[in-house]
C-alpha cells in the first residue's frame, strides 16, 4: 500500500496503531542550554528516563536516571566536579556512566554503571541522538540553528510539557489558519485574512515548507512598537518543518521597499524555533525560543515580543490538549480533511515514511 | 426467572453485570434552562458527549461535542447567531449539526456534519430524548412539571456531579429514614420519629409513590420562619419516583385545619424536583430545584430554604459517593435488606424491567 | 532452591512476583493508642479495610469497615457507648461485629453482622492479629515495648502513609549509611564517618541486629543540648529488626565513662520504635515513636528531639517513594549490591522465609 494514497484521517489512525515507534537515527532537541546550570534535569525522551547535568568544565552529560544500586533517580542527587552523586547512598557516576566511588567500599564493582546517551550542545540547544540497533553512535551532526548565535538577535524561550502526542503540534504549527480562532485575543486579528492569505506549500522526503505573503497590509501593534515602519507593510510567514523541529520566520518590510523573496531582506523579524520531542507515545515536550531584532528599545521590546509569544503558545496548548483528550474520548474516530490540512498531512507522511 | 422474586441485593448485583445499559425510549433531564445563556455547555449523558447551546432566537440545540474536522470539543467554541463555531479552525455548525461554513474554503464538504440530539425545553427544564435503534425520534413529550411555572412559587436549583451510579440517588431519595443520621446537622431532627413515621408505599410498572404523615407535630424552625403557623402542624412527605426524576412534596397545615389527603390543601409547601440522569455506568448528574411558597418575606425566605436544601444535598453527596467507593472496594459484595428498603427496591425493579 | 543462596537483587525481584503475600500468624502494629479518642479510625491493613474505635469503657475494637446493609464505611459513623452506629440508616454494631439495633425495625436480622479482628492494646500501641486459615485466633501475645511505659522517658510519634512497599523502609532503617546523603540537612553530619563506622551484623531466623560504635567522637548539637556531656562521647547505634517493627536505640555516654556493651549504661538515649505495616502490596503505614531521656528542660528538649526526628523521617519518605516510583518506571530491573546491603538483605531473607 503506498503511503502517498492514504488520506490524512488514515494516517492519523495508522499512527495510533504504530504508536510505539518514533523516527530513529536522528537528533532530537533535549533541552535548552539555559536549563542546565547547577541542578540535574530529569526528562523522559522517547520513553527513556534520562538525567541531564552539566559538570564544572561546562560539559553536559546524559545518563539513565536510575542508580544501579537501589534505583533512586540520579536526578535527585547532586552534581560534583566530575560527575553526579546519588542522593541515597552516595555512589558517584562520571559522565560516561561509570561509577567511580562507592562510599565506604574500597573496590567499585565492575558492573556499577548506567547507560549513557550521545549529547551535542550547539547554538544554545542540547541535542540527543537516538539510533537504531546498528547506529547507537551518531552518524551525523545535529541541525544548525545559527540564529541563536547571531548578535543582531535577542532570544529567550521555554519548555512546555504537553499531554498530547507530538504530531498534533506539527499539525498546529504547519497550519497558521487557526490564528484567527485560537489566538483571537493575542495575535489573531482578522480571521478571514489568515484563512485566505495566498499560501505556497512545497516538500520533499525530509521537510515541508509553507510560505504565505500578505503584501500592502496594515502593521499589527507589536510590529509598529518594535520597528520604525513608515506606513503599510509587506508581511511574510515562512514555516519550515523538519522531523525534529520547525523554524517559523515571520516579519515585514515597508511596503514596496524590498522583495519578499529576498532572503536578506531588511525590516522586522521574528524567528521562532520549535523543538518538538516525543516524551511517550501520548505526551511530548515543546522546546521553543523566539528571536527578534527590534530597533526601538531592544531589550524591553524583545521581552514583550517573547511574552506575547508565550501567551500565544499557552493558547495552543489548551486547544491541542483538549483536542487530544477528545480524540481519546471518541476513540480516534476518523477525521475529515479541509483545505488547511495540506501541509500538516505532508508532515505526517514524512514521519510515516520514517517508521517503516 | 421472575424479577419480582429477586432480592434487592440480587438486583443491585445484577445491575452491575448489566451496567452498560440504561432505560431507553424516554426523556432524561439534560440541564436547567438557566444553565444555557451565552456559553456552550458540555455534558456527557448516557455515555454520549454532548454540547448544548442556545442561539440568539432562544432555541436550544444539542450536538455531538466533537468537530468533524480535527476533533476539538465544540464546547470550546463560540455561539453565533445561527450556530456554534469551532474554536480551532472556525468551522460553523447549525443546530441541525450541519457544517454551514468552512472558513477560507468555498465548498462545504457533504460529510461535514455532526450528530444531533432531540431536545425539548419545557417548564424551565431542558429534556433530551434517548431512543433505541427504532425510535431515534421522540414518541412522546417530556413529563410536565408545572410547579416551575406557578407564580405562587419561587424556585432555584443546581446541578451536582456524582461519582456514583444514578440508582444510588434513587435509593437515597426513596428512603427518608436516613434523615436522622445523614442530616443530623441540617433537617434531621429526631431520628426515631423519621424512622417510625407511618409510611405508605404504592407502585405500578412506571412509578413508586411513598406517603408519610406526621400529624399534630411541632413545626421545625424553617417552617415557622416561612409561614404563620398558629401552633402544632399536620405534616406530610410525598415522594413520587419516575425513571427520569423524582418529585418530593413536603409541607404542613395548621393541625386539624385541613385534610392531608386534600391535594389542594393550604399551608406551607416545599416542592423538590430531582432529575437524576446517568452520565456513565458509574457516574451521574443530579439536577435539582426547590420551589416554595413562603408567606413571610418571600424572596429572602425562599433563598434561605433553598440554601438549606443545598446543604442537605451536599450531605447526601458525601454519603452516597463514600458508599459507592466502598461498594467498589468490597467488590459489590451482597447487601442485606431492612424495612426501609421497600420503596427503593421497587424502583430498582422498575428500572430492571426497562433493561430487558 | 535455597533462599540463602539468592542474591538481594533476586530476593527483591522475587518479592514482586509473590507480592500478594505477607507474613501471617503474627501481630502487626495497627495504630498508636493516641490515635483512638472519640472518632473512628479507617485504616487498610494487609488489604483489609478496617474501622478501629474505642468505646466509653476504653476498649478498642476493629471491624470490617462496611455496613452490611448498604455498604457505607462504618468509619463515617459515630461511636456510641456500646458500639459504632452507621452514618446512613443508623444500624448499631457492637465490638463483636454484631448488629444490635436496626432503627425502626423490631427484629435485628440474624445475618446483620460484620467481620471482626483480634486487637491487643499494650504499651500505648494497638496491635492487630493476622493469622492463616488455621489460626484466626492469636496464638501468642504481641511483642512487648516497655520503653513507652518507662517514666524516665518522654515519647511522641506519628503515622506516615507510604506510597511504597513496606520492605523498602526495612532496607532504609537497617542501613544507616544513608545518613550522610539523605539527611545532609538534619542529622547527617560527616558522610564518610557514617559510611566507615565499624558495624557488626548478627541475625537468626526471626531478627537482625546491627550494632555500630563511634567511640571518642564529638557530640552533635542535639546531644549537647539535651544532656550535660563533659566533652567527647562514646556513641552507639543499635538496630533491632523484627518482622513487625524495628527498634533503633542510639545514644552516648561521656567518653570512657562506661562500657558501650553495658545494657544499663547511663547517658543520653534516643529510642525509636518503627512499626512498619503493609497496607497493600505497594503501600504501607509507618507508625513511629521517639522516646528520649533529656536531663536539661526535659519537656522542651524532648519536643525538639521528636521534631528533629520528624524532619528526618520526612526526608526518608521523599527518597523511598521516589525510589519505588523509579523501580516501577524501570519495571523492577535487577539491582546491584554494595557493602551496606548486608543487614537489609538478611531482613529480606527472613520475610521471604515466612512467605513459603
């Protein structure tokens, strides 16, 4: 059966049947760098219970979150110079998962070790590798996200825990037509405009790109507060879906001042990073940042833009978790597609193709 | 096996085995009219998840609480002039469950519709029909409850959610002998008096009626506050059980001033309406109102009577939910009958006879 | 297969397989005497749901916590002179579980009774007997704990509910090496000292005893506040494990003033009683008291010592419940033993031997 011929409803229902599987042989976003300071972080990813910690040399390690002695989560322990010490009987493990001290006992047993995970910290993000049996070691480097290192941008973010499977967030972010209904009180504005903006969708076997242009439109308040626009603006929304994350680049230039197809266009930019990482088959982590380049009062304006972003993502969370609860209540009954589902359905097909 | 020969304990245990069934081809109380103003109401009834809403013409509709597009509960949407709009992508459904607008899409798909339920608003109550496969459409009108439209009475009420099967509330209301123990601190009074009041029970295949008379007794404080009694009173308690609800009519006249068998007797009256509607096999809704005709300071006195009623029903809820939890803890072990169980057991037999 | 040859990890995993079984034909600690005043007490022990109550003659009874009429927990009822009265319809049960009154009904049905449990109140503790089919009646008296009746000691205690199986508390109390890690902020002190103190373990088929001596050490603040030590002290920790409870006797004398092996040694004593009673296979009750003999300002000092004890036991609870949750998360994967597990493992073998 060719996946290309399955309807979205079939894809959604199929996912449920295969729900113990996730795409493998890739990097997932595990944490924001800012989360790892002097305390261990417990996080379950792809059903693996993991403790993350940063030692004094700045290195981040990820171990199975279970002491091999009496099973206490290591995340309840304390970070020391060269490892993490269990909070029950004090066994000390280094970043390679090897126990290097059993207090009060001369010899450390050979079997005293815990599993480790491959970690890469890059662009203020912590990535974690999940391979299949043949590729436990990473076969590539994580995706680059240089925006976080661009001095022209200010950014901040947060990590949301979702009581919903990760693909429902993909659906949401790939279809901005919901802005007028879900985000009525934040960034929504005119629902009809969002619904009818001309939209181009392109995709290959690894990504989906959605581009929407709203030329010669009135700038919303956030935009005029952040940037010295002269009058009407040419706006864009560009969504790039990859399996591990989405990049959503929105912004505007003075109307007619630049081509919206110019990748180096000037103006006001909001660049969202959306790491979407399964926790279990039915829950996920949403690790987001928002980067922006305000001209007026940059620190203060960026703070406001990020706060507005947070409120918007809070609204999405309410809707998506209610949606998932209702899907369960109605036992995953078949869904009906409409025009807005083109891009989300392509993303579902990409993930489906990774699960075979 | 004749149902008439089953003990109450057998009936209770039998219900458990058949617990996926409810009486059908009848109206249940779905809501108080006062619950439906400008917001949708989500309520599960007989395992159906339903959204109720009142459009600007005053009409109440009931739809399956699930958008056919991406399964969001419609109860999270907004009411418009001619229907309810989904809060995710804005699909608009009319009261017949038909989608009449898909924002941004010219044509509404033929399959874009959700199930509807037959509703009747009458006497300030919203009734909902549940038929079997052959009687999806109502074959009768709902029971009348004209007390709510009687200008001599003031009423108010509330809807309680119970973590207990609906028949346990029937048991409770049909046996007022519990007043002296459960309602020790509200309306209880002398336990022995309640236990030994002469009680008549009559029933047919659709109803149970219990009549208790307490002639020449001292009026309780609520009564003297509400009505200019001259001294001792003749009191009555009349309980009418029907499958969808109970009517409990209590009150008193000056001792010897009127016959307690006169349906048009004067005096002070408290008329309770008790809609008891299954949510699931193990939970239910208790939709109650209390109507009264105080002579002194009517608004204020009615408010006090209703508040007293609420406290009393709160006490019942604690007991009934604890009872059900314990029934589960003890795995529905057989129960022992005593004299007070006559009327409750007849009600159980009526419901049992509807389930065959 | 000889139990003596099983590793601790095997024992732990074996317990899980046999988890519906507890040692029988013995007394368990059911309550502190101080818990039973004028209200009934509901407590589940070894999966039995029980109501305990003390009648006006001071006698404590224990009945199945379910009225035989309509299954309400009797613990929601009220204590009367000669029994407990159900809070629903007022059935009155005496301490033998026999219904002695059905309000409003002349004759009490022969079958109106509930199960009873054998109780013994002794040394300010309430003990309950659990036998097998052949020994429903106690075949011995409960263990003595005369410390509670010793006028030289002041004591108080509490009952903690644990979301963890009871044997994890045995493990914790038999291995005081955790003091330096779990109790870092209370009684911990120098972790290495606790880990390396010389420890003697002895055991037979019914008990495990652990003795640790710390001669010529600096007295901790609690000790100097409570007792007029002259300088350095000789300290001891003696742990006695029995299946129903542990006794932990810690204390100190002035260095060199007495033999630590003298059972009548003088000095400052803290005598902990630790009743550990299964609630279910996965939860338990921890009924503890602390008795002490301070010389300075005894009432006030004892209060402080007991408060410090409480904080310490709170810390243990956090660790043990987290440990158990993680054991479940990791599906009871095999554990690795270290030197501190000698005594806990012997206790596990004793219980294992009782389950055959």
